[in-house]
């Protein structure tokens, strides 16, 4: 899925929060994003992968966190 297809799918599914993340990344206002690796940002795995790729293409560093580590504070 390319960038345009990803944006179109997000608009069709009304993922406004994700669209705002992409807009922030385009403006240089989002440098890094913490994501629970097992959950991602979206339930749709294909769309999730496409969104993360778009964000990375905009220069956002994706930081994958382990839920166990986050809960333990380690």
C-alpha cells in the first residue's frame, strides 16, 4: 500500500487521530513515536504497517516498547 492509498484508507475509515499524526510528522512536529509492538497503532495489520512506513518516511523514529517492560517501569 503506497502513501496515497494509506491516506485514502484512513480517511474512508475516519481515523482522524492517525491522520493528525501523519500531518504532524509532515510538519516536522513529530520526531518519535512509541508503539507497543504486539498492538501497533491499528487493528488492521496491513494498514498499521503502511501507516508506520509513512511515518518513518517522514523521518519519525518508531520506538517499539514491550508492554511488560513498560508496566514494570524498567
